[in-house]
C-alpha cells in the first residue's frame, strides 16, 4: 500500500489537521492528538517557531490542506513558504492570496527538483515520513539535503514501531494486523529512531536531537546541515 502510487492517490481529498496553534483543539485535532500522544500547539512552539525568522525561506513536505502551512506563513511576513506534495495543495491553500509568499509544487517523485539549491532555511514535515517506507525516507532526506543552506535545520515526524509498541497499537490508531504484513501492504511501514539516525547520518546530516520527545507514539527528529 504505501508505495508512491498509493500515496499519490490516498490523500486527494485533502488531509486536514485543523488549526494547530489554537489554544483549544477542534474535534479533528483532538482526536489526532489522542492517537499521536502529544499536543500540536506544543510541537509548533518547540519544533517550528524557534527556526523561523520573519524573512525565512521554508520548505514543507506534504502540507495536505495546509494546517501547518498557515501557521508557518503567519510567522514569516517577509519570507516564503514552498510546499511539495503529490496533491495539488494550491486548491486548498490559495497561494494567490499570499503576494508571492507561497508556492505549492505538485510533484510525482521525491527528487525536489522544483527547489533551488541551498535556498532553504528550514524544512518541515508532519504526517508524511510515517507513510513512506525507508527507501523513500532515504530518498527524501538525500534529495532535500542540497536544497538547504549550510547550518539550516530540518525537522520531521516519523513512525517508530518501538514507541508504537509501548504506546499501544489500538490507542495509536494503527491496525495491529500490520505487524504480520509487509511494508508494501500497509500505510504505516516499519521505521525506528535508530534507523532514522542511521539514514540521516549516512547522508551527511548532523543529528541535533534524535527524538524531541514530544509525541508518545511517533518520533520527531531534528537535523541540521553542517556548515
Ligand atoms: C497525512 S497527510 C498530512 C498533511 C499535513 N501535513 C497535516 O499534518 O495535516 C500526508 C500528505 O503528504 C503527502 N505525501 C506523502 N508522501 C509524500 C511524498 N513522498 N512526496 C510528496 N507528498 C507526499 C500526501 O499527498 C498528503 O497530502
């Protein structure tokens, strides 16, 4: 299932996590936060906000309907956000309303060809790597590397089956049958913090924090491109 073909089709309805920074989560966000075991508001404050200056050039993979994108745009009034998704996110994010501060690239692969070399100050994804198998995670972290400026940070949520085992599959909303199935048959392929660290370091990323520890079900890795 989580082959690129499945991913390209699955989220065409526009995945929406709601307003991720509001003090009181809506119903959808509350249910997602219960499954993931963490607060999106806290994730935004700890994983994104510290890396945004008002003129930052930001890259987001897999914005879906743009729950995180809108809050990022609010913090970069003279910067720019570029999103990369298999879906046409412009139908939900309406880049024409942002005076050139938002570009939504619809892509068909993990090449990041649409992004300029060494142009990005911060790279973010939520709910994306967890659906990509390790081959594709490696492709994403490899091909995005040259797009970041030296010293720039990159932060990603990812699946960690060890944490999921501790947290509980039912509680985490992941079907327990997946344990007996191959990665290409499921939408939550095997991954772990140790594997993410291995993949990232082998590409040349500096691992600032292997897991920021804000989510009880999943990992959040913070990387930096060495200077
Ligand atoms: C579960 S949704 C998450 C949306 C949003 N980030 C959120 O948290 O609300 C995953 C999104 O990532 C996109 N996606 C998944 N893997 C991708 C990849 N390798 N390249 C581009 N887009 C991808 C999907 O098309 C979908 O829009």
